[in-house]
């Protein structure tokens, strides 16, 4: 048996945080942990910024100094990172020469954050008396397809990973890169921004882990974003579908695809706080008891809404399929949909793709596009069965002086989603939280 312990960027941000990580891992060393790490906080952003600047003929490589400073504060030998730094400089020079940045080169340069972080962390752990070895995940059988920026492991990767892990020395903790991978041709890919969680559950699924722990900087999954709602509190247990819905609707704790591998293998995912390691966090499983009307509130800002009005829609079969076919042709990923007899509205995060689709949709009717919208989602297993809760939700938002522009909730669904203006989020979310969570206790 083994467990996977994934530490996010803020958990490995600097020496102070990495010391906490070492203590947390040491405490669970008997469970044969596989540690998965993100890049130190800000490093991936810095690498992307440097690459974009290079492609524009500019220089913005402060990230190199930032990485060197972290390694230095941990007492690492400067030689540890030198080959990586050299490669980064060469790569930036190359990007500067050709003045273009493909998805492939972006993945290549983004990969250095994790590759350097695991080396620094394993080196520090070793010097702290914790036997550890850094690994690039591709050396452990993680071979992906060639979808740069959103790669997925190839079918059968599980067996390859099992074989590689079985060959590792026992008693030495593997510290493995999150986020990155390699395709069959040996080119570096990534599973997408914030994807180290996903790497962790993919490894957990491959190894049949007992548990996957996601270590972050909140007390597990909260009833709302604690930065927006002062009274936000921990949710001790929740089901996979609730957590997936929350991740999808912008709760920043988990990457949206993270749960898929865990669901498939029924592996519990535990979300923990590196800064308060003895807080029980949130355990996500397939069978957590509900017992509450609402689980959490999430929101996703900077969305765009398109509304199409057309009398042709009335009593006509196939109209919506034309609409969504046009959206699909332009690569528009649709989130929420609401329809009436003569209009349809949908949201997406990609305003640029939507603009192209909008030109085509104008042939079907009158098109209106609104940017700067937020999706506000109330998630809970019992939502569909709680009489009157929709009215309570909408009333709370109205009482906060916020206009709801669109509402969507499928039959039997576990979420009620609304669209509001971005600037209304700081008023709507706390008001909703008060009614749904804080009032219950009075
Ligand atoms: N370092 C990567 C990112 O910043 C992956 C992760 O943090 O999970 O997107
Ligand atoms: Mg991150």
C-alpha cells in the first residue's frame, strides 16, 4: 500500500514552507508516500512570462533569480540547478530568435518549474535526514498523448508506472514532478495549468493508492472562498460529484479534472492544509453522507455570455443544434445554458473564440455578447429535494442588491448556477453564505 501526497505551489513556496512539507512527509513515512510537487509558487508564471517576453523580443527572466534564491535559502549546492538554468537560458534565446512560442515550446519551458522544485526539495529532505530521491514523472512511466497544454496519459500507462515504481529502492521517498509529462516521441507535455493535482490522482490511480492527499493552504474544501467570505468554514466530507462540480465552478482548491482518476478507482482524496497539518481537512469519497441542504458556494469570474434571440427558434426542431455546432466550430467551450421559446443564452470563458462564433451566429438571429460576468454556483446533493431553496437563494441575492441575469439548474442536478456581474461577486457570495450557512446555526 502506498499513498500519494501532493504539495501545491504555496506549500513549497520557500524554505519555511518546505520545512513544513518535510515534517508532514516524515510523519507519514510509514505509509510509503509518493510525494508529488508543483513548482514553487510563482515560478511557472515567471517561466511563461519570460517565454512570452522572449517571443516579443524582450527580456523578463527574473524567474531565474527567484528560483536560485529559493534553492540558496535551502542550502542547495548551486551546481544542482545549473544544467536546468542553462537550458532555460538557451531556450529563451531560441524563442527570442524565432520570435514565436508554440504550445509545444510553452510546455517545454513551463516544465522547468517542477523539474527544479523536486530536485531542490529532495535534496533538502535528504540533508534533513529523510531519504528522498527526485524523479521526472516521465521516467516513471508517465507517457502522454501529444495534446500540449492539456495532455493525458496514454492508455496502459498504469502498468508502466507500476513496473517503474516497483523497481525503486524501498525506504527512499520518491519526490515526483507534477504537471509535466512526455509523449511517446519524448517531447515534453503538460496536463494544463494547476495540473499537479491531476498528476497526483493519475499516479494514485495507477498505483492503486490507499489515498491521495492534496496539500494546499486552506483547511480542506470550504463552504466558500475564504478570501471573499470571512465566515467560510471547512466541509469535513463530501462526495466526488459535489467536489467535481465545485472544482469546475471555480473553487480554487482542486483542478477540475483531478477527481476523474480517483472516481474511476474509488480512491479517497483528502484535501489538507500545509499550514495546519493536524486539521482534518476534507475527505472526498464516493459515499460521503449528505445530511445538509447545501455543500458549498463557488464562483468563476471573467466569463462571457452570449444571447441569441430568434423567432425561428419557436417550434422548430434542430435550431439549438445549429447554434452549438457553430460554437463548437470555433472551439467555444460552453458552460451554462438557459433557453426560452425564442432565445438561448450560454456562457464561456473564452471571449476571443466566442467573438468568432458570434459573427456566424448573427445569421441565425439577434446576438448580444456581455463580458465581465461571473458564474455563481450553489452545490449540494440535496438541492433538488430541498423545497423552497431556490427562492431562498434568489431572495438572498436580490436582498444584496445584485441582479441575476441568468439561472440554470437541470432536473435532479446537484447545483443551481446563476450569472451575475463580476463586480457583484463580493456582495453576492457573502450574502448567500449568510443565508445558507450562517443562518442555520442561529
Ligand atoms: N506549476 C503548475 C502551475 O502553476 C502546476 C501546478 O501548480 O499545479 O500551473
Ligand atoms: Mg498551483
